[in-house]
C-alpha cells in the first residue's frame, strides 16, 4: 500500500484524533480542512496544535468543493488512501441550511471520489452517519436496512453520498468502506453536540434544555473506539464495497446520560423540557455484529467510563472553550 493517507476534515473532532493515530502508525498524512465557521476555527486550530509540526504530516488549508485544489493535492502527493470526514455535520442546523449541506456533503464527496478515481486511489473510507437509518431503521439498526427514508437534510446528504460511493466502487473498482458512526463523544467533541453542551451547562450551573421528555435514546460511542474502528477498516480490503456500523451497541436515554454527567461533575442539572425537534429520531442503536465479525471491532468504553474522561478533558480545557466561543 502506498503510505500517504489523505484525511479530509483533519482539524475536526474525529479527524484530529485519527490523524494522531495514523501518524503514530507510521503513515504519511495529508490533512485537508477549510476551518469553516460551523464552530470556532480557534478550536479547530487547537485540535491540531500537537500534530501540526509532526514529521509525516502536511496540512492543506482548503475546501473539498475546490476541485482544482484537490487535483493539486493528489498530484503533488502519493495518495494511496482517502479517509473522508470533512462535512457539515449536525441534524438540526441542516433544516436551516439544506443547500449548504448538499453542497459540502454531496458535491464535496463527489469531488473526492472523482479525484480518487483519476489518481488510482487504493481505498476510500467514508464517514457516514447513523442518521441515514431515519424512519426505516428498526433498532438495533442493521446495515441491510433500507436507507430510503432520511428525515433531515443532513441524513439525506449522507445517504446520497453513500450512493455515490457505491456507484464509484462499481464503475471504477474503487474499494470503498462506508462507516456509519453513532454519536461520537470524547475530548474535542464539537461544542454544539449534546454531551459537550450538557457538561458545559451543568458545570456553569445554567439551565439544560432537552427536547422531549428525556426518553430519547442514543448509542454513544467513545472516540477511541471509533479510531480503532477506522484502523480496522483500513485493513479491510476484501470487498469492493462494504458498510459497517460503528457504535457502542447500547442505547442510553437522556435522563441516564444527565445522571452520569451530574455524577462526573459533582453538580446537579437544572432541566427544562422543550417540544421534540423535527428531524430527530427517537432512538439510535447500532447492530455491530458485522463489524465485530469482519473487522474484529470491539468497543470498550461504556458511557459510565467515557463521560468522566470527557469531563476531565473539559475541566482541563475550560479556558480554551472560552477563547473559542469569544472568537466565534
Ligand atoms: N461526531 C459524531 O458524532 C458523528 C456522527 C456521525 C457521523 N459523523 C461524521 O464524521 C465526520 C467528522 O465529524 P466531526 O464530529 O469530527 O465534525 P467536525 O465538524 O469537528 O469535523 C469536520 C471538519 O471538516 C471540516 N470541513 C467542513 N467543510 C469542509 C470543506 N468544505 N472543505 C474542507 N474541510 C471542511 C471542518 O472545518 C471540520 O474541521 C463528519 O463527516 C460527520 O458527518 C460524526
């Protein structure tokens, strides 16, 4: 395998962890990120501060919608593998900006598939989302379920990008692995994601607003387990196209999550319930048996172990949080 791995969205939450892991495995890594304003670019720069100057890492500040830029990146570097994480993420904001989600998540993915085809990439990993299961999924969600009923523009954009991945795999024999990620959390989690938001609010003794009555369930997956899942997927080269769920395989309801957060912070949450939000499903739960059987994937970190790890990181980085939000 050619050694250079292109990681898009390298300065993001998951991307920065993955780049660290790839570098320590001895890969050459080219990271592409446009440091967009989805949340503070200051936070993204902080995410990669320890890897920016490491040997084997090249950072390209640029946009995956810029096809000539991708052309340059591929022609100047010996890209063997693409790990495509760059996206506009998040369900709720996608209802406000459907065209932006379409542009980044679909057109951007297509640009990368085109470059991968043109430059003979050996493997393409795509970060998809549990949200593609939409109203078709019956928990636990199995990769065989139809994904024809997404209920947010974000979910629709990920489902469409998966279809393009399949098409390119079929037409051009580009080996593709789609990884459907289930709510990832841990150090550097995006500030607007539920666990991060709840921890911040409880810590600052502010009211925590939750949508619905607290019975919504999510399969929360710790970042280290996700990184191990990506690593296993990189070694999975038997099939032309495959899809794997990467989750923890346990559904946790919001009330339990809040209790775990309260315990980790040693503070009580003041909860305000709001009406359930359109676009959100009531449960996500991964059937991880396929990833277990074919990738040897075995998530290890429970919510009771992972939340205190996140809280510890949060407490150590409160100042960075404040700097990030003031420059946003
Ligand atoms: N975090 C989760 O729970 C979760 C769950 C399911 C799927 N995913 C997917 O995993 C991937 C990474 O998620 P994350 O939580 O790390 O998000 P993130 O927002 O922290 O990371 C995405 C990165 O992509 C970059 N980016 C966005 N648009 C770009 C563009 N046009 N060109 C270049 N770079 C661009 C952003 O600047 C950001 O650094 C996304 O594709 C997301 O949809 C995440």
